């Protein structure tokens, strides 16, 4: 009974703590992407926090099988507790997860509020260093030009000076003064000499201010992990048919089947490593299905485009379940053989 | 525990080996100059090692304590047992040592290595630029400039035979240049700069010097001091008429030499008088070249030539610098793309930019050379006014009390809030000349807003209304906040927004660096908890095949550390944004100490 209660309490704690932490981190991220030097934003925004809860809930449900497995590695339990684990996780992945993903449709999608750029600060933009001395948020758009609109619905005209940062020998390009020019046109010109890999690695579009983008663009490994964290959002974008539902719950099932690997090694740390790597592997492969990856373009293309009765990822997830089960059985029988 | 330390040592050595093997044999090489390839490979291997080192050390910590706790988990049947306190002490001691090693690697050695790599990678671009510009200037007939540029290219790439050949060719061709272009641009000063004339000298003092020189038959000096005495005398000064008489008498003596009949002596004398007259009317450039020419012609230059050449040079260097001072500078540039803004009370501003900065120590003073230097002026409404740009500018530190009232008003030395309480300001020379021969002045180019006329007299120098010491901090900040060391960050954060930098961003980086050791300690405590939870069983032997898990742990630990520090960085930015730079550090430290206490309590409450 104590073990059953322990599993149940651990599950509830994981879901609640994961959701609250996720919402907090989401708010942090939203504040950082919305940062513009010289302006202010409110510390706490209820709509932002509510959006954070909605984003974090499916994430914590997806990771709950892994964390509960780690709990059970630490606290080896008898069969009733294990059954409770399977029941809880099955309900979570087959019922709660789809609902929480669907609930993302109800969020207003506010990641950050767009703000105009401010004056008086140096900003690196592409191959240029820009300094704005005048920002006019209320000017009319030039006819015939498509300008990026701020949230106020007006184009932003800027004046200032920009300096070429690389060693260009063309004198006319080294320093340029601009007056009353559209900000989006300036930015387009700043990046026109960027080569393909530079454009790919630039994460500044997410940020309102390039000053924050310079110091808050995540490293490569973390970028890949971000794709996993953002997966519920990508799933919600095309979650309509039975096939989508089956793809989602099959991923949940594959994550549940990581549990049998908890006895992979007699050294608990080794088993922990095995469980974490297996879960991350399942999540990474599934992320390729929902979002095109620059790191693995061929894999993304195969997963997304091969025509089958059900999505290819559904079959892959079932395959992962079988592999994990077989490995667990092999380990089990080897241990029994050693004991006898 | 000893075996664990051996495992840690082996992991580190293995990492070092892997990093250098990768760098030397497998890593893709960017475009580099041939002589820099080996050095670059070494730096790259070192950089990879320093980046991965913290993750490997944390993994070794985790594995080591997982095994140690497995062997020593008796007497831990209750929470907060004495055995757990003993383990905690061991963890803290080991953690502090590991934190020290990781902090040194990440905060001290890695930035130095990164800077060196950046410089080596820039070399091909710089070389190509100087080579192309040298050829371009040669085609346009600017032989001396072409030679200087080719010389710079040769210094960056000494192994290129083509460049060395061209350099020699340009050197020979540039020595035959004679240019008789008239020179202008003479700032008028009442008294030339002369160490023998104190700033508080009056007419009587200078008259006494003139009489002393007269008695020693130094006619030129006598005339010089007497002329200066007349220049600074008040109309009612009783010594003024005496000074005029002394000057006239000294001139008569000088004229006797002129008409002595010795042709050679007379021609040298005439030239000397031309130089002296140029000096007296404050045309220091002309007087410098004349006395320099006389020095070269005379095998033993007479004292007058030496003295007035030196005086001319000192006064000249207040207005211009020499082309050859820019030799070797590109190679020793310490800063690229330096930028800052000076904001005035009327909301007008000046935007300063230099492509490269080289620091030199000359006679105990710091001199800075600014490559591709420009200043862009905007008025109070943010509209462009004018811009000046120059290939090279020379910056010195000058005592702000040196300037008179009109100069202080012109350069806004009294109005600027950045200058209050500071003594030394940057003094930037914009025009340069050749040291040996008169080939013209290199002056700044001006660009004006449409409809605005060029100013009648544009100065050959600038005084920037800021503390000279701030310039050094800005130079470091231009390289990026992440490349600054702790002390530079601490002093720069307070002045960042004055010069167009974001206080929040720099404060965020500062906090992250200050909190880095504490954050590592938190991570290690977390790993200690994991090590206890997933320790090896008491009665099982550690199998060799389990060491195969270790390489798989490292990427996971890297990911975990990157995620943790990324969240900490965002937290630092948000705290700074809302709490301000003054309180944010205290708040961040408080949060981390809270987590430290929580993790410590969590560990001590562990039981079997």
C-alpha cells in the first residue's frame, strides 16, 4: 500500500511540479524575447502565465514516464505498484495528453509583445552595427512597399547610422547614414550578405531586440533539446484526425515502455542513463515527425512524407516498444540464468 | 575514493587526447595563412578541451561518488544521520576543489584562447585587404601609401614571396617622391610648447633668459626668448621695451653672420633662418622639415639646429602624427570594431567608431591608434549633421585643465555628465604627415547633411568629453560582454548606458560570471544527490564494462549544464530588468543560496 501511494504521490508531484516549473521558465523566456533596451515590461502578466501553464502541461505529461521510472529505479517496488505505474501513465498518455495538446488551441499564443526598436543603443544586425537616433512609430507606410508592421499597426521609420563590421574594402559600404527609412528594409539589407549557414544559425528573429539575441541564442545541443520541448506546440498545429491521435498516443506508449529497461544494469546509475537516453531518443525521433530539422533533413523528409495507412511514426513507436520489451526480456532471462 | 580519483584523472587525460587528435587530424580548417595553421590547431584543441572539461569533471564526480556511496552506505538508516554529515563534508571539499578548476578553465583560460583563435582567423581577411589596397594605391600613384600598406600585408604574411618582392619594389619606388604641395592648417598659439618656458612665465623671466643667452653669444636663443617675452608682455609691462631692444640687438648679431661673406655658411644660415622664422610664426610643420633637412645635411648638426628641430617636433606632434607611427599596428590590434556614443544635454550626440585599435606605450604614456576612425554627428532631433572619417587617428591622454575657456566650450568639457570629476580626456589627432620628407598632410574627409555648408575651419584634432579611463573599458566592451573579465565588467556596468551599451545585458553577463562558481556548486550537490540515489549495490563489484557508460554520460551532462546555465542567464536578465543593476546581484545570490540550502537538506535527509 505504501508503495502504491508512493507511486501515485510521485506521479502527481511530477505533473504539478513539472507544470509550474515549465510555466515559470516559459515566462522567463517570454520576458527575454520581449526585452527591448530602454523600455519596460511588467514583471508578472497573468495571460502570459496562463499561456505558460497550457504550454507546460503536455510537456510534463510527456516526461512523466521517464521521471516515474527514475523514481522506481531509486525505490524498487513490487508488482501492485508497477501496475499502478502502468495504469496512471496509460491514462495520462491516452487521455490527458491529447486533451492538453488540444487545449493549446485555446491559448492566445502570446509569446511576446512586439515593440518598436529604441534609440540610443548600438545593435549588431547581420554584418552591420546599427545606431538609431530617431524612431518614428507613427509614420505612414510608403506606397508600394510591404513593411513589417508593429503591433500598433504602423510601419516603423528609423534614422541613424550603421557601420560595416567585416573588413569590406568598398568605401561606400563601410559607413552608411540613413534617414526616415523603414526598419524592416534596413534589417533586410543588414542580412543580405549573410551566407546560408549564418542565416541558419541566426536565432534573432525570435527576439524583439538583437541585444538580447546576441547573448541568449542557445548553443547547438540545447537548440536540439528545444525542438523536443516545443513538440506539443507542433503537434497542436496539426492535431485533427485519428491518425494524428494514434501517432501521439503511440509516442506515449513508447515512453511508457522505457520502464522495463530499469533493470538494464545492476548499477542503478547505468540503468538511469539507459532510461534517459531511450526516452530522449524516442522524443527526438518523434520531434522529427512534427518539425523539419536542419540537423537531420533526410530523416524529417522520410517521416513526414512517406504515404502509409497510418503515419510512419506510429509504426516506429510500436517498433520501439517491441525493442525495449525484448531487451528487457533478454536482461531478465540472463539474470535468472546467472542466479540459477 | 582513491580509485575514483584515478578514474577522474584518466577521464581528463583521455579528453585532452581526444580533443587534440580531433583538432590536428579531423577538424575542418577555415581559411588561414599557412604559417598560422599549426598554432590554430593547437588553440582549437585547447578550446574544445576547456569547453568540455566541466562536463567531464562533473561526470567523473557523479561516477566516483556513486561507487563511493555504494561502498559506504551503512549507518545511514535514518534521515540526517551522522554518516550523511560525514559524506556531506567530503562532497563539499571535493566540490570546492572541482569548482575552482572548472571556474579557472571557463572564466580565465577559455576567453584568452578564444581571443587568440579570433585573431588568427581574421588574418587572411586583413592580409587580403591590405594587399588589395596597396596595389590600388600604387596604380593611383600614391607610392608611399602603397608601400606602407604592402609593409603591413608583409608583416601579417611574412612567408609570401610575392608580397616580400612587391614590398621591396614599392620601398625603392617610394623613396624618390618629391612633393612641393603647399601646407596649411596652423593652429595659432601664443607661446610654442617649450619645456624651458614654464606655463606661468612672465615677460621679466623670459627677458632674463634672453639676456643670459645674449651674454653667451647664443644669438638665436636670445632673439627667441626676447620675442616670446614681447609676445606675452602686457602693453604696460615695463620689461616690454627692454625685451624689444634685446630682440633687435640679437637680430643685428644674427645678421652679421649672414653677411660675413662665407657662401656655404650663409646658405646654411639662410635655411636656418627660414626654419626659425617658420617656428616663430608657429608653422611647426615647415620649421620641422627645414631643420630636419639641415640635420641630415650637416655631419655634426649645430646646437641651434638640434634644439629647434626638437622644439618643432614637439609642437608638431600636438597637431599631427607621423605616417610611420602606424607601421606594425595592424598586427598588434587588440580591439576590432570599437564604438561608443557621447550624448549631450540637448539630446544631440556623436557616434564614434573605429575598425581597429592598437595600444602603444611611448615614453611611459599610453598612445592609441584608431584605424578607419569616424565620428558622426546628430542634432537634438536625431537628424544627421555631419561626419568625419580618417584612415588612422592617434589618441593621447590629456589633462582637461590644459584647455582654456573657449576650448572647453567648444568641446563641451564643462557640460558633459560623463566628464564630471575626471582629469584626463582623450585627445585625438586626425591629420598625419611624413617624418622625413614633405609629401603632404593626410587629413580627415568630411561629409555634410544636404543643404548644410562645410564649416570654414575644421579642426585637425578632437577632444572627447569623457574620462580617458572609460575608453579602455569601452574597448573591451566592443569585443562583447562575454569576452570581458570580471573586473572590467564590474566597472563597465555602471557606465554602459552612457555610451550606448545595454546595462541589462552587461549586468546579466556579470552576474552569470559571479554566480558561475556558486551555480557549479549547486550542480555538484545535485549530482551528489543523484550519486546517492543511484549508488552501486554494496555487495557488487564495479565491473570494467560499466566504464563504457561514462562517454554516454558526458553529452547528457553537457546538455544538462547548458540548460541550467541558459535558464540562469535568462533569470539574471529578468532580475536586472526589474530590480535594477544595484539589487539584482544580491537577489540572484539569495536565490542561489536558497537552492544550496535546499539541496544540502535534501542530501542530508537521504537514507538507505
